[in-house]
């Protein structure tokens, strides 16, 4: 029986989907039937009518035909033209679970057809309600995307591979199903709700009635692993229960796996876990610089036994690796440079780049076998700054130099060199343990320091970058003379003062 015939016989227009309502509403509009003459209902209400008249309460007449044949009437108006924007709003609002949604949507479309186009505006009473229904549906779609939890089933159980239970406030299951089809590809899954279920076999989406009673019917062997992870990332020191309830409403928690453990963790936080929850993280933060000697400020703690384990300053975070010294374990001469360069950082060996090759030439010109010399750096990690795709050297600061004294002291104690050749100002400050010294005033002047001769010369990188061939030649010769002086000092006892 057509919709207008149902109205004329006093029967409700039964619709379940938006498509059914749209067809019925179109027929009612062309016959000019106003909203106050239409009663809308759902198909499951049909058994209520079997015992009597739903609207008057009177018993059904005995022998009355259930679907009397009513002759159709001629349309009074042309087919309605509804703009797409309004039709999309009506389709979204149709998913909102309110008792009078079909009657309300027909009232909206009737008013539009009568020329009351303000009905689509939020300033209109019906328009405001329409916008609120659309907003509620969109919010429910967003929440379902966010809070649904798929549980993995064993492969031997067959499809679907993943299952989920959710209790939506509105009829958004079809839209949400399309979302997960695009996200999960050809993996089979099922989403069950109290009203309906959808199954995706990898190619086709199947809609059916309710298949699961509640979340307890779903098993997940990986849930214990998820709860372990959730406990590990939970930070009681940052817990804010008010914000937690604002972000996730109480009725959403019951179907989340972590809901089993959250109340206990919140209780632990209130009982004292909040006080100690950030101790470890706070210990890793940079503190305020205090103007005292670093050695005096260091707490008593176990020192690293391996160079790769060193965390005495922050340079380790940005370097490829720590670069220690190389050479004979009882070398008479020790070269101390500033820090590893780009190539040394990648290779894990000192002086293997352009500066190392120039150092080889200096040794050859001075008549000293490079293989008899121990080479190392004052700072063990490469400090750099990005410049396009290149990593450019950046001079270490005093606190970084002092942090590496620990490793230089170990090398000096192990090798026991007679002469230390400081290559550049940074190395000189590190060897002498003071910042009040300059390279210019120390060139060519051997110093006695803690049982060693100390000779100062240029760093090989200075010779490479100084402009002008004459300046390069002069700097190179200064390095050669410095190495010759170091070799001569091997014959002079360091503990005997000069005459």
C-alpha cells in the first residue's frame, strides 16, 4: 500500500531506513499531505497493531481486511526538488536515535517545500535541532573510530580474523564500516553491536542482525600483552582524572580492555605513586648551570667502564660512535687532538681523514715513525652542526672538554708517554686542565706538567684551512719543528730542572 493510502486509511507509515523514508516522503509531498496528518512508525511495531488500533486503543474490527485496496489518488504537486546540502543533512540526521526522527525530518522537508528555506539555518528552531542531530551523529562516528578495539582471533578459527564489540549511541555502523574497509584492506573483520553486525570478508561487506551478546563473547589472546604495555606507559605523576573523563566519557570505558586496570592504577596514584612517577624522567633533564668546578659538582656514582657507555655530556646523543685513541700501549710520544671529525666519527678511528693524512706528512718530514706515536683526542665524540647535507665541525665548550678528562686521564695512565704533543688550543687546555692558556704564547715552548713534557703546535686542520700557500707552508713547518722538538725531549729527563 502506498504512503498516501496508508495515511488516508489512518495507518502509520512504517519505515526503517533513510531510503524507505525518502521514498515515502516524496510520495507524501507530491500528494500535499502535511506533517500533522502523518504518523510514522517502525516495521517492528506491526505486531502491536495486530491486537487493536494503536492510535485509538479500540479493538480491531472482526473480519476487517489487513490491507484493504485503496484506489490511488492523483498527485497534486510536482516531484520535490531538494538541494544536495539539505539532503545530506537529512541523511546524517536520520542516523540520530530520537523517537520522532522520521516525523521531524518530514516536517523539515515539508517546510522547505513550502518555501520556508530558513528551516536549514541554525537560527531556526527546527534548523537548530537538525544541526544538533547531525553534529551528534558525526561525533558518534568519530568516537567509534577512536574507541573501537579489534581483537585478533587464532588463524585456525577461520574468518573473521579480527572482531570488535561496540555500543553506539546512534545508527552509524554502515558509515564506520566503510571507514575500516579503507583502513584494513583485505583482512577479514567483524564489528558487532547490540542492534546489528557487519562482516567484511576482504571483498564484500555483509550486513546482518546481532551476532554477539556483549564484549565477553570475544576472546583475545593478545589482550594481556596490550595491558602490560599500557601499564608501562602510564605515568601517575601526570594523571589528571578530570581531563581523563572529559576526553573519554564513562560509558565508553566499559568496552575498552584497559578499563580493567585503570581504576587500580588511579588508586595507586592517589596513594603515593604520583610522587615518584617522574623521578627517572626528571633526572635526565638539563639543570641550571652552577659556576663551580665540574669535578666538585659531580655526584659519587659508578663511572663507565667502556667508552661507548659514556654519558658524561650530551655529545653522545648526536655522534655516530665514540672514538678512542690508537697506537702502541707504551708509546713515548702522544698526540692529543681536539675531537674526531666527520670521517673519524663514521670510521671509529682517530685521524683517518684529511687531517690525518697531513699528520702523516708532518711525521715523515720530521723523520719520526708515525706507527710509534699514540694518537687520541681531548673530546671523544664528534660535535657538529648541519649545513645542508654536510656535518660541519663545531668547537666543543669547556664543560664538554672537562667531561672527557676522565678518558684522557685513563689513556695517560695506561700509555705513560714522555712527551705530549697538544695539537691546537683545545687540546692544550685539556692537557693543562686550564682555560687560561693560549696557543700563540705556547708554540715552541716545552712545558713540564704532571710528569710529562708538553709541546704545543698547530692542529692539522688549521694548516688545511689557513688561506694562502705561504701561510700554509709556514704552519706546516711549525708543526714539523714542534714534532722534532718532541723527539728531542725524549732524551731530556722531565723531572730534572733546566740548568
